[in-house]
C-alpha cells in the first residue's frame, strides 16, 4: 500500500482506521493523521496506548500496530 509498509493490506489499513476512531476517540478528539510526521506517530501511539491501558481502555499490541500503520500511511507524503 505504501513504501513504509509494502505488505499492508487494504483490510488491515481499514481496520487500523476503524480502531483509531473507536479506541482513541474514547479519551480525546482525533488528530488528523497529517498533524504529526510519520516518524512521530509510533511513539505517540505507544504513549497513548499505555495511558489507555491504565484506564482499562484495552488496546492490544495487534490493535496498536494497526493504528500505527494507518496513521503512518496517512501522514506519509505521496510520491
């Protein structure tokens, strides 16, 4: 789907988008994927996942990875 995640399927991309909407909005307004650089999203999502899991808003490692892949893909400039 992109150069960063060449094996990312459309189904996984869409699942990441859905999870982003469902999981992240439970705690705060959603940011535009383009609001952060592709390099910044993984650490941001990791930080937010830790906070969510402390609040019993469970995000498992697979869900976290899908959210990151969606956000990184959407924030990567087209070539």
